[in-house]
C-alpha cells in the first residue's frame, strides 16, 4: 500500500532569529524540497505553508508558516517533514523510493523469492537495489532493463532476471 505522506526531510537546526530552520532533505536535491508550497510536520502531519525556501550548502533552509522566531523554531528541531504524494506528478516509470523499499524480489524464470528491497543507491548510470535474503545475506542488482523486468508496487513485488554470476556464491 502506498503511503499518502512521504518523508522528505528532517529539521536539524534553527537558522537565524526569524524562525527559519535547517532541513536535511531526503529527496534528490535541495531544489526539490524548496519547490513545495506546503509540507507536513511530525507524526500528526500538521500542514504548514512554506513561506520561503532556499538551498544552503548541503541543507535546505525553510521559513514555515506559524514559526516566527528562534524559540518557536527550536520546538520543531528533530521533527520529520513530509510531503503529500498528490503534490507531485512523477514521470511515467518513475517511483518514490519509499514505495520500493520492502518489495519482494522474484526471479522471472523460476519464481524464486530472493528477498526484499532494503535500500536503493542512486549513483552513476543506473540505480542499484539492495535486498536482504531470508537468511540475512545482502545482495545487490542494477536497475537496468535487462535485469529489472517488472515493478508491481500495488501487489508488492519486483521481477528480475539476474545477470549470469550476479548472485552466485563465491
């Protein structure tokens, strides 16, 4: 099941005296989190207007509605920020990483279940998916068309055809 609200960053510090906060973002870049008009704060998903936003070094600096001074900003440090998935239109074939974590990984030819996706690394030409097998081993495979044949998020699985030797024991 797809979550309606997705983690987009964590408030890690205050910035100045006017209520701004520094956010460690979990999206592709600071520009992504800075593009939102609204975000949702904490476990109760309190909706907050994003009044101002800018990239700052490896973080984003946000001025959120209702947080008007450093003392108010201190009360939200450590809290998670969420986005509503309806606020983003993804291109065809692109998925939120949070929707892929936990999916079962199946072999296209044998139906064998290799394990579940535990992480996705976005470096280089193709994403690399990490999975954990039922016996606790960690395996990786590239998300290239020759390997990753099907994503079925609604039913909770991926279908792959590993390249020769990819999962072989040493």
